[in-house]
C-alpha cells in the first residue's frame, strides 16, 4: 500500500482540493479528527490490511462522525451499506490509474464517462452544495452513495471532516464498483460494499492493498475472482443506483419515487420478464447490452477478448460532460448512440378543416387547398430504449419536438419548438419532461428535489410506447405549393436556465437532432404512393397511433385504431388483444372478452391475452377463471410483477390469505416498493396474526401512498403558468392560426 504524502495542512491550503470537496468543510482538525487521520496513516503504511486495522479506523472515524439518523444507520439517506457495517478507509480504494496499468483502454474510456466525473462536474457540485447549505452535509449522503461511494463509506461526509479528498477526482472509480458484494432493487445506492481487493490468495481470501502487476498477471484467475461477480452483468446490479427515491428524512414530507429506470426496463420488452409490452423482442437486452457494447480497443487491455472490450464509456445522453471537458471521442459516440434508432417519427395523418383524419399519410389519397386549416398528427414511438425517454432527471434534461411547416418559397407557416434568442426553449413546445413543484407552489428549477411536493405532469414516453403530438395551422390563401412539414426530436443535456446557473451565462450546449421525418403535401390532389422505406408498415403505423391514443385516454378512438390493425393483420393475435385493452378501459367488457377469445384462438395460451382475460373475468365476477388464467401467466412469466399483483388480489378477494401473502411477497422480491403489496400485506399479515410484519407494511404504505392534498400544488402552479398548462392535458393541439414566423433562434447540431 502506497502512503499518500499529502498532509492535512497541505489539503487545507490547496484551493483545488477545497473546490473538489464540494465545500464539505475541510476545517481545522479537532482532537477526534487527528485520531482518524493518524489511524489513516497507520492503515496506509501496513503491507496487509487486517480486520483489526479496519476496526481501528472505523472506531476513530466514529468519534467525530455525525450519526444524524441513528448510530446503526451511518449512511442514510443513502441505502448503501458495508459488509461489516464499519467504515472503509479511503486508502483502500486504489486510484483508477493503478487499474489502468493493465486496463489502458478501460481506463481511457472510463475517464470520459459520467461515472468517472460523477462528483467533480461543476453542475453536480453546485447542486449538492445547495443541499449542504440548506440542510447540512449529512444529507448529501443521499447523493454521494451513488456519486461518490468512497466519500460515503470512508466517513468523509460529516462536519469538519479532515479526510484527504483526492479521491473525488475519480468519482465512481474501478474499485468502488468492483467491490460491491450484493445489491437489491430499492435503488438510492442499495448495495453492500466490501473492502476492495484486487486478488484472492490460494485459499480464496482477499488480498488487500495494491498488488504488483506481475503477480496479478501470474494469477489472472485469482484476480478475476476478486473483482468480478456474475451479478455485475445483470440489470439488477445497475438498479442499485439507476433507481432512486426521496425518503421522508430527506424531504421532511414523505417517501417519493424520484426515478426508476430498472423498473421501466423490467416491465419492457427488452427484459422479456413481462407479457404486457405491445411489441416482443427476439432476445433479452440488459442494461449492459446497450450501455456496455463491446468495442474495438485502441489501447492495450488485458480484459479484451478478440480485440474487443465491453465499453466503459457507458454511453447515454450526457452531451454536456463531453462538451465541458473536451472529450471529443465521447461526444462523437454519444451523438451516434442517441441517433441509433431510438425513435420512429411518423407524420401519420392530417385533418382538413376539422374533418375526419386522413391516415396513414402516403397510403391514402387526399386533397388540400389554400385557406385550409390543417391539423397534423405526429406519432413518436420509443422503439429503441429499454426505459422511458427522457430518463432519470427529466426536470432539467430537455428534449422536445420541433415542428415546422413551410411553403415552396421558404415561407414559414408554423414553427413550434424553436429556441429563443436567449437559448431558452419556447415554453409552448411539446417537451418530454416533467415539472417538480415545491412546497411553496413554485418550480424546482435547480433540481432541488428534496423540496418536491408533486410532479405537475410527466410527458415522458415509456419503452415501446408512442405519443401523439398534434399541430394546427392555416395554409395562407397565397401559399405556393407544395407544403413541406418536418418533425424533429431534439435533445440537450440541461435546459438553458440550468446551463446558465451551472456552467455560465448563455453558454451554448449542443442540441442533438435525435430523429426526424419530413413529408411533402401538394396543394390540390395527393395520390396514394408506394410504401416509403422510412415508414413502418401500415398496420404498425395504426398500431402505434392506437397506443398513443390509449395513453392519451382516448379509448374510443384507440379502439377504432386497433380495429384497423385487426383488418390489416387478421393473423396477428396482439392486434385483437390491443383492441380488447382499449375496450376494457372504455368499460366495454363483453367486447373486450370477444376480442380476447379471438386472440387466444390465434395464439393459444398467449400470456398477454390471458392476463387481460383474467381482468375481464374478475370484473364480471368469475374469480376462479381469473385465478386460473393468472396462474398460467405466472408460470410463463415468473417475474411478471403485474401478474403476481393481480393474482394476489384475486386470492385476497377469496380470503385465501396465505396464498395471497405468497404472491405479494414474491412481488416484493421484484419491486420492494410496490404500493399495492404494502397495502394488502398489511391486512393479510394482521389476519394471519403476524402483527409486527403488518405494522411494518402499514407504515410503508402510509409513507409511500399519494398525498391527496398534493394535487393542489400542481393545480395552483398550472394556473399561474398558462403557457404550459396544455402540456398537462393528455390530448391537446399546438395551434398557430395567426403567426407565420418562427420564434427567434434555431436548434443547432454539433
């Protein structure tokens, strides 16, 4: 183990260190602080790290540590834990450069990733400092469990900590991820971290500290056993941080789910663990499938196979990071990732002067004339992402639809979704965002999630689903044909307000055009044409339109759209199931049953059709039939949370409490925070005489259920902001019947 020569005094003098600690107060060391520092040096000096040394470090750290949430809960509000419950000395975590000796390619990729820069990025530092100033450094443990695990488990996140914070540069470093012993799917750092070791000895016991490259290369099997575990290749591994909640101890209000990418993936067609998605994938795609695709190595790396290495860039959508630090390769690959079949943009249909929709465009003849009022329906399908779009912090990530209609002279007839002169987005644009409203009825405009009371609305698109965006404009009497309409999906990593705050006033961040589609409409007659290779087949275009209508709660129109799919694809069982779903939501249960019977004729034992048939059966009072269908679904899809939930409820209705308990407990192994499971189990446990378990579930339900008064915050906020109110309505039209010029500024693609 190398000894770090940087002293406490030097750390206090270093302006750079003061910046990188995110203002977490490297103050004058008090007596207990010196004890921790001395234990730290003794730890670093030893050739072998023993349990006794770790205990000594942990005890010394405990003497000055702020146990704000209980002496047995050192890492709350993060869900992180260590294997022994003790602190782990920061010196145990080897710098990433050490791993880079043998893994040059992985190290180079990691350095440009969001993981490597998870703590030092200035926008993150600013945001977490707001939390520190408002509530105290102890509350930042909620963030650092995922952004800076070394700081968390070493006890650095406490008042007046004298810990050397040079590790901040590495953020989520190699030894942090590769020392995780187990995870669960609660998120918010729900992992158990062990003391890092790069090798095990001949008896399988960890060898702590840095081992020579020569020794590692001589015992690659023992190195692999120390740093790799099978579950590292699972989506559950990623769920530990790519799912998060705001606990009551953080927001002084109640438990609130912040984001849940793992749940979205687990419910999607990518996971193949649920029968309910609208489309079926050929094979399972885990988080690593998309975000760690093998790439040709450019630098030597002993972890490569056949010249390829699982990418340690973890490509996503973080264009700001690449721009700010000048990571050109990361930017290039990020943009390519964003544009690689994420969306299908379909200019699906038009309504002329309020008449019936003409669709799908290209397949149907129609006429338009000068003076017409046209309503264009754009269907945007999230076809290439295993979770929602926009994911995670959608309150300040920004993606929107830019729509433009022009005549042959280049005159703009309508332009929605343009950037204004100051770089901000037209607030009336259709954006895939949400609005976090705080306890004062205002907007959490700087990601102050701990102040959130309600989400005013959420316009994200779930995996495999579609959204319909409608635009209305008039064709001027003197318009020159043809009319060209273009719809784009644009993205930038932070809205302009947050960019100005975090990076610099009016600092322009890249806007990526993720997907686009253009159609030309002749004035006069438009004849039907051969299918355009840019478009899906007509049955799928109707299907995506029906999905969008269903999610917009337009059940009658959705049923009619799915009926068209059954006409075009009478052999497609899911078309009849989709038709049944729309009718079920429309409360036309007999019609739903008839469609499901047709689906099951075409595809016997189809789990998706059986699931919805069970809902119809139960609604019509046939509980035994519903239970039989749901048992078949769970046999085919043992990790279908929906099937276990509905089966558990059906058994509960029959007072079969032990069997209902079994289903809901199974559900909690998939989603520990399922609200229905908390509620029903609180009753079931009580009726089974399990009072302690019943009290636990009742408490969880009371904390996690919706606050019935929270909607008043949303309504008041929307009342004050009429420019965005329509975005909270599932079915609305962006209309511009008077203006014919664009709002200043245009999106630029780097």
